[in-house]
C-alpha cells in the first residue's frame, strides 16, 4: 500500500499522448506520479477513423494504461473523473466526491467535438474523438446500408445511401475517402436490392480547400484523390442546419440519414475550473514552460494547451502533444534539481494525411508526396508509432488483408444493451 | 431487384451454425433462400468466452452474414426481428410490421440464458450467449479490479475481488479457469493497492461434478486443473439468491460484486408462436425429418430443436446444429425431387472442453485426453473450424501472443454511451 510521503506528488490528468509521454519521462525521477483518466486505456487517435470504418477492432488501437505503465514503480494509474481543479488548495475534486492533493499538476484532457453553438446537431452528426465514438459511427454506417436494403421508397433509399461528412480536415478526408472505398469495393455482391457503389459520399468544407494546413498543391491533390475514390468534395459549403433527415448547405437541402461531424473541436471543459481566461476554443494559454499564469505548479499540454510559436499556434497533433508532455517532465525535473529548463520549442516533423486506399499526402517541407508513395510513408509511420508490439503486428496484418481483399474485418454491428431501436 | 417467382421460397430464421449450414447446403438448389437474423453477423460461439475474458476482440470471432454468403446468388440476407410464425398462412410477422411469406421455413433461433423463474437475477449475473453479452461481461470483470483498487474498506475490496461463476458446464468451466488465469498472471504488477492474484474465483455447480456430460474421470481431471489454475470448485452448491452484493449458496452468504451465470438455457421464445407443445426448456419436439408435427413445411434445428436419439437428447453443441441444418437442406432437396431423405442421425464426434492455459479435457469415446495434449487438440479443432481465413490467422496469432506473454489484448473497457454510471 502506498502512503503519502515527502516525495513530491505529480498528478497527470489524461492518458493521451501528452499525459503518457510526461508519465514515462518521469520514470526515474524522485517524484510520485498519479495518472488519472476516465477510461482504462490509451487510444492511438490517428487510427481511430479505421475503427469507425470497420477496418480495425477497437482493441487493435488501444492499450490499457495500467499495462503500458506497469513497470514504472513510482507511478500509479487511477480510473477517475476529475471535475474540478482547486488551484489554491492544490487539490483535484473527483466526480465520486474524493479529492487528490498534488504538488505539481499537468492537465492533458484534450479536446472534444464542438458544434459551434448548435448542440442539437450532436445527435444527428456524431464526431470522432474517443473509442466509443468510433463504435457509434461504425454502427451508423453499417446500419445505413442495411436500412437502404430494406427501404421500399426510392427517396428513402437514396437518403440512406447518402453520406455527408462535414469538415475537410484530416479526419473528414479520411472518413470520406474510406467510406467511398467501402461503398465501391467492400460491400460488392453483398446486397440484393441496392447497389452500394451507387452510394453518394459528400465531403463538405466551409473553407476554399480541403486540408487547409497543407500547401495548396497538396490540397488539390487530396481533392483529386478523393474524387478518384468516388467521393464528392464541396468547398465553400456552409452548413446551416443538420437534422435526422439531412443537412442544409448554402441554402440547398441534401437528404441524408448519415451525417458525420469532423468540423470543429473545443477543449475539454475541465480547464474552466482553473479560473484563467481561455482562448476561443476553450484552450488554456500557457507560458514557455507550459505552466499557467500565476500557477507555476500547474501545467497544460496537448490539445488543451494554447501555445504560440513564432506567431503561429502549435497544431493539435500527436507529435505536438508528445513533445509538450515530455517538456513538462523536463521542467519538473529541472526544478527538482534547482535548475531552469529551456523554453518549449515545437519541432514540426511534417504533416501527413491519409485519404484512402493508396492515397495520402505528405508535406515534409522540401519534400512533398502524394498518392501511393505518400500512402506507404503514412502507413509505415503510423504502424511504427503504434503503441505495443502485438498491436503493431496485428494491425499490419489486418491492413495487408484489407488491402488485397478490399475487406474490412470489423464489420460487426453491436446493439448496445440499452438500445431499444433494434431494426424490426 | 428480386421479384417473387414460381421458385419455392425457403426462409431460414437465425444465422447461427444451423441456419448457416442449411443456407450453404441449398446453394445449388432450385429454391430462393432468405436468411433472416436480428444481427448482421454470425458468431463463433465456442470462442465467445474469450471475448468475455478479453483474450479476443469481438470481430475476431464474428463475420457479417452478408459477407459469408455473398456469392450465393439464390440467397438474400435480411436484417430483421421475427416476432411470430403464422403457420396457417405460411407467413412470418416481423417487429417492424412487415410480413414474409414462405413455402418452407426453418427456425434456428437458438437458446438464451434462463434463470429458472428468477428473472431478477439476470441484472446481477449476466450470461453469455451473444457477442454483446461478451462485451458486458468483459466490462464487469475489468471494472471489478478497478473498483477493488479504489476501495478503501477491506470488506468492500474483498467483495470486488470475489468472482462467482454459477454452473459447471463447459461455459462455466472456461470462464472460471480463464478468470483465475487473468487474476494470477495477466494483471501482475499493474495495481498498487491490491494484489489481483489474491482474487477468489469460485465455480458453483449444483450437481455432484463439473462437466457432467463427460466421463467421471475427466470431470475429476477438470476439477483438478481448475484448482491448479487457482479457481475453487464447489459441487452440490444450490444457489438460493443472487443480488448485487453476492450469492446465497446452501444457506451460506458469499460476498461478491461479480457473479456470472452459466447455469441454464431456454429456447428462444419465437417457438411459442408455433402452437405446438414445447418441452420443459421451451424447445420444439421435431420428427425424424426435423419437421414439426402437423407442419411438414416447418423445420426446427439447432438449440431450438428437441431431438431424441436412442432415448437420449441430442446435445446443444455446434456440431449437432450444423448437422441438423445440413439435414433440413437435404430434406428440402429430396422433396423437390419427389424423394424422401433418410431420417436424421446425429453423429457424435466427441466432446471437448477447455479449462484455461494448457488445460482441457477431450472425450473421443475410446480416447480420453486431459491437460496440455487436450488443450492443443482443442485449440487446433477450434481454430480449424473458425469461419473466415483472416479470423483464423489473427486468432491464432493472438493466442500465441497471449500464451507467451500471459497478456490479453482486448482489455479495453467500453463505456456504453447510455451508461450514466461512469466511475467517479
């Protein structure tokens, strides 16, 4: 049994990339670390779209936090839902009423989808941030084809066969490209009353181009690859309403029973209890040591942190979260040694986005790739970074199998026990 | 689009072993086949306990019915929930109000768990029949260790670390053996406030021995193997009540927060609409051609059928279901040809039960195996029969990995979206 001790207590909230990298970097330090998360697992978010599109099982891209960190003797993992930071008392309040005292705190609870004030859209257009989102989207996609097969009215059938993805960032592009592939190839021969390849996949982006963070030439290549895979791309498309029957875009009604949301994120609400002014997306502005103004003992990292560098915001991507997590550990260790760590500098390693089968774009600054080569590069990088040896091999094997057969092994529709809306 | 035609319409309800084997056997016949199931997938039930105990992902042991049967041009798969058989009109009534007419009907909707009139036990002691059951049990098992880690009261902690499995048949033995392995090996090093290897796993069987369908010598070997793995076996244990705090067995209270039910099954309620007298377990008595008395056009197969042979009931196991399914197809084809198929004969191929790591019992009549050799035999047979090439390879790889590392890759706790009982 652990007893409180004189060793400083570092509490990390969130077991994503930032939290995990900070925890690992503190392995050999004279601190006691508690990692708190609401879930028992770390998720490899870059492959979450594969769970949503039935290419991978959920356990393929997740690993129990306890297992990842089991060997780290100065650390304990705690399943818990942190509701409030009581910064003055240096305590966290949990949803079950218990409290945890800290000496140093790192908040890394990430971001969730945001509907820009249209919270009613959430029900009709699920977003993709956590593993459960992936399973919900998978169920909706697969059920849409089943509903279309059963539909007797042609208009109803077409609405079930129309898929709208809102948001042309990396997640939207991945979902639209993979959906087009499923409709055209995976479901071939399987239905008798519909032709899944006639499904319409529409990617709606409000800005002038998809993948706005990439150079214009790669955005254009991404659009062409999407269209080649069978998806339609609408840029300058302003979504006005979303309901269960479809979307209204630029005044035009699109009948669709399956709308996916990849348009906006907002930081986790836990930041609000810090009592500092947040940015427009709800993120916490931090200093060059990633600590909060007035609270040098509170750090924020990952998607929850608003960090500017050379006048530009550091992007909300996995490498940035890992670098921030590792940096917080460095600052804590330096302080223990009575030293000062250098300021945080984000090193941009390049941008990657996958689009679908053999299609991706890669921007490494001087080197720009697209198409098959970019796709291989993307695949190699993602499998290399996937946590856990077993997962890597299994994922690679699933991928190879999908690649040759066009099949997706996780095409299982779960009916949640609470779901009373079983098909009749 | 399919149009009704003069070709006889065979409707199969249920995509388990019986339904699938019947559907396949009718591939080249001059019939139109409709396979209806509430789920989109076939489940390889013999490995379901591995999903419940986090050894395999749900998609590892399931495959979409549409995909399995995609090449069979005289067949369509329909997702639907059959509520009633209107035998006089030769129609099925579905939950959504639609109707399906048939010329021949095969019911193969299987069995579900039964609590012998104590339906209130269902909430506290989940059973294991469908994929969703496996995910519910997995969540409960993993959460029990998390709750124990957070418990401050020793009695509460012990109750979270006590697991009771009710029923000493193959499923109960598999669950108890694997649970003991998880507690002793898989979770080693991962907790800081509990020692998972101190968990108590108790298998309660009402009869005088576990695996009653096996020879007495193998029952005794199974008990020894269970005890060697760390589970306790209580025979002659009559369960009197089950509630959220534990079970009352033979007047003795056992405090346990995790009780699993593997004690009883009852046939699917669809059979009641047939209007024939059912047996005590709700199964439909059928003649030697597997048809229902008074309705030669209605067949029943698999766990839903009560078939006697040489004065003994045919067991509710996968090989029996496959043989019955294939036999129904044979009878239908013979009738089309104006002939009579021979009577159904169940060929017993032997009995297998796995207990846990390197432990199993095999009864092949003259040959009886137990321990490591039986386990290899069991593994080979099960992977050989697993449907779908990809699944087979992945499952074998997962198994090899689990075997060498004691790890279980699917240790992911999902929080169903409707679940408001998140941990605090």
